[in-house]
């Protein structure tokens, strides 16, 4: 019997969505031993614990009553709660019809078997289910399968270096020492910090980010299989998660409007908890240090635009209109930040140029930018469009000009609401360059201050003579 059929059999009220089917299929691969080391992350309230820590142990004990499983969580009481839920499933009528050979002590019989909130033994077999809190002991117990669910209670714990270090030491000194050659590990929780247990493991051990089922055909037993479900789809569609960009993971439970509202409240926390892309505030390049303005000053000397076209299909086109005052302060007035095709963004940028009254527009021509510039020029004839090739090292440019950006650039007070994705990508942009998924927004604010303040040589700018 498949894991999903088992789950709906013992939990007939279970609501199954497309991502649940992928989630349960991967859990079944783990239960059958095809995957030995598995990490799954997903947003809160999406059913991760029901699948991995309640239904899965019961299923695995049904398949193999001799298996010894340990459930661990941030507290002993939560781990015990999971254990009791599994026990209730095993003693249910529906479970008995599916796995009649897997039974546990009822009442006081059989007297020789153990059944508590923290430990239960399978009658007539060597199997047992243990539960333990983080930093708890498992002295003398050999474990065939560890399920680690929510090892951090909240952001305060995850942001504590002491708690993270204690968690790592407990994992290496307790969990790992109770394992043998054929043991399995499942880690499932919401991310809180880049240096949590998942972060440490993926930095130290080989990890496969799962996007296609065929990847499991050649998986090594020492490699972690890692599947991340984003609350709002931001990565390219895949076989396992075929959602289009921007689609919610569970629309009926938490729709796009609700998720976007949560993102606006705290983009950094949203990236951790809901997107599975954690970063610490200490490692941010800009953070929330951008200066903001309420109204444009009257003494403006220039209305311009800077545009970076998307290098690949996964990149963003970033186009910013801005005004410059007599002191050289730069005010961002309007933005197009989109992963739509050039056929669409050409019109959006041209319309923005017309509405903002931009006199000049500077467009990077590295990847199709020249054709994009020509198209925009035709649609916005009053703007002088210029294109250029950016030959500088992107990492060096962004990092070296970050202080200049924060000192000289101003964004409208409501930019978080107007351009939530831009806000998110700039305020969570990290100093460790390779840790960033998108560089487009940081590249454009850097390009603007380079062009307006550091006065790059005009010989690298070539005008398009359409006028």
C-alpha cells in the first residue's frame, strides 16, 4: 500500500493538494529505504508534521515492526505529543485492518511490554517508537530511523548562537552516535536561520536539491536529498513543483494576498519561514538602511532612467526612473521589476518613461539589451535612449559601491507596498555574493550611483540615433 493511500485510510479527513502528493511520495521513498538522508522544508501550517512525524512513523512500523524509530523536537513535551498521536493511529481499527501484525500494549496487557508517552514497543517484535526533546538523552538505544521535527521553537532560539551550537552538539553527540550503517535520517522543519542544523549539514555534507524524480535513480546513500516548498513560487517550475512563478503553495489555506501581506511586514523573516531561504541580518549588505522620502524636492536638475535587462529566463528585468537634485541626491520615482518576457517589459518600461518624463534612459546591452533599447526608443520617442556594455565585475561593483548607494539614494516612503519584490530582494541582499539568488536590483542601484556620482567614462556609452 502506498503511503498516501495509507494516510487517507487512517485519516479520512486528510486534505490532499498537489504538493502534498509530491511530499507524501518522497516520504514513501524514505520509508522504503530508497532515500536514506532526507531534508524537507515548507512553510508553517502546511501539514509537514502531520505527514512526517505523525503518519510516517505509523506507516514505517507497519511495513517493518522491527524498526526502532526516534522522534525529536525542540521540547520533550512536543515530541511526546507526536508519539501519542502515532500510538492512537496504531491502535485504531483502520490501522489494524491495514497492518494487523503491528500492535501495541492496551491497558495493562501484555504486562511485559512498555507503553508510555515517550516510548512504546511493538508486541512480538523488536520495533519501538521513542520520543526525545532537543538535548535529551537516548542512552543505550540503537536507532534505525531519526525524525527531527522543528528543533527550534521560534526565531529567538534560532537567532541565539548558543542554542544553535547546543543543537549541533546534541545532533553530533546523541543522534549520530545512536545510528548504524543502515540508519535513516529525516529532518523536517521551517527554516529560521542560515546557520541552523540544516544550514550546517548542507555546508558540510553533499546535498542534492530535488527537482525531478529521476534524480533519485542515482542518489548516493551519503547524500542528503533536499526538497524545499516555497509558500510563493519563486524558483523555476519543476516536475516536483510545477507551479508558475508567484503561485501560492496552498491557495485555499494561505492565498497570495495573505502571503504578500506577511512578506511586507518582515521580508527577511518571510524568506526564512515561508520561502526556505534564510539569511541573518548581520550578513546583509543593505538591510533596512535605505533612506526614504515623502516628496520630491523642487530643485531637480535631471530626470533619468537606468535599466538592466534579464540575463536569463529566471532573472528580473529591473528598470528604475529617478530624479537628481542640485546636491546630487538620487530619488527613485518609479520602477519596473519583472520576470515577464521582453515583449511585455518593453511596453511597461516605455510607458514608465513617458509617464515619469525621463529625458534619458541608460540600458545595459549585455544580453539582448540593444534590441530592447531600440524597441523602447520607438515607444518613447521623447526620451533619449542610450545603451552600453557593462564590462565591470558585478560582485566587485555591488560590494564596493554599497555605502555610496545607502548614502546617496532615496526611495519613496511606500516603496515596500509599491514594489514588494524589489523591497524584498534589496533588503535581504547579502554580503556573501554567491549566497544571493538574484542580483538584478542591487546591480541597478549600483549602476545608478556609478553613472551619477562616480562619473564613469562616457566613451563606454553609445547613443542610438533614432531621433
